């Protein structure tokens, strides 16, 4: 019995310097409210969210419009629309 597994993976090269600069600009703005040892509690989740946002950028409008037409649309259909 074979099982198909879909993995969210983008094999295209990206310019990480922009992403790194973006992350550090956020870290610098958090210096007041957060101690440096707590950055990882905020920055790592933000990096993951940003990566997901970039990966889903091409299909975001389609998925959002589908959801707005019917908020009870099953997640499987939204996943198919997103391509992941």
C-alpha cells in the first residue's frame, strides 16, 4: 500500500540577505520590550510565518477569495487551491 506525501518545499534559490535584514530590523525594534535571550521566542516564529507567506504568495488571492465566498469551505479544497 503506497501513501502519497506532499511536502511544502521550494527548491528555488532565494536571496536570504533581504530576509536576514528584515529579521534583524525586527529584532532591533524589539530590543526595548524583550531581553536578548527572549528574541528566539519571537523571531523564530516570525521567520516561519514569513517563509510560509512567501511560499503561498502566488496563490494567496485565490485561496482568500475562495474562503471569503464560503467561510465553511473545507480545508482540503483550500489546500488544493494553494498547491500544497
